C-alpha cells in the first residue's frame, strides 16, 4: 500500500499538468478564432432558397420563388444568425478552456506542494 502514497501525488500532478495544457490550448485556439476568422458563409443562398420555397408552398403547389427583397432579407438574417452562433460557440470554448485551466492549476499546485514537502 506504500506504492499508492508514492503514485497518487505523481498522478495528480500529471493530471493537473495535462488539464492546464489542454485548457491553455483551448483558450488560445478559441481566442485566435474569434480574433482572426469569420464564420463560413458559402451556403446562405441555397439554404434561404430551400427554406422559403418549402415553407410557403402547399403540398399540391409548385414551390414558390423568392423575390429579390425576400432573398436579401433572408441572407442578412442568416448571416447575422451564423455570426452569433460562431461567437457563442467560441465563447463557450473559452469558458471550457478557462475551467480546465483553473481545475488543472489547482491539481497541479496541490500535488506539487505535497511532493515538495516530503
């Protein structure tokens, strides 16, 4: 049972170190995405067309065509929605990275101190 007392601090120290590393990478990656990239907008046009056509048409009718104003409004709304989702996803990743960093830092510090006291 003595080996458990020797292995537990080392395992806790390693787990803390891994959590800190993963948290730091997640925060760096999400921060860079928020700073340097924009959401993809290549499918807005087709998605607006399809959503409108089949939501307006009755089953026995031919699918409706969008007017240019409707299409422009739909594209604007779709782009705004995608930008909000992109920002929210990356903010959630930042929060997850920060929580891993905090928990890992606690583990790392707690088991490092125990190891040094011996």
